[in-house]
């Protein structure tokens, strides 16, 4: 494969803080964390991942991280 244009090197969520609504844990996201980007035409794209404390599914609007599949 050949890269035609390099994308953003840093993940958009690195350093951001979120709260779990299940257990009220405060979580600081790191660059190597794996978040799933879900495209949603109706309500807007969002990231989802599980809380490391309670396993609750956490969703965060992609726009809050300055990243979206839809422009």
C-alpha cells in the first residue's frame, strides 16, 4: 500500500476526560485506547467503549473530539 495523504497522527480523544454514568468514574482517555467510531447519519457520529471499572457502555459524540465521518 501507498499512503497518498497522511492523516492526523494523534488520536482525537487523547487527554480528554469523560464520566461513566454507570459507576460515576472519571476516565482520562489515552492515545493508545481503543474506541469504536460509529457512523450515525441521524443523530451524529459517536465513539463507544466500555468503562474499565464497571464495564458499562460509554458513548461520546464524535463532534466533542473534533472528529466526525460526516462533514
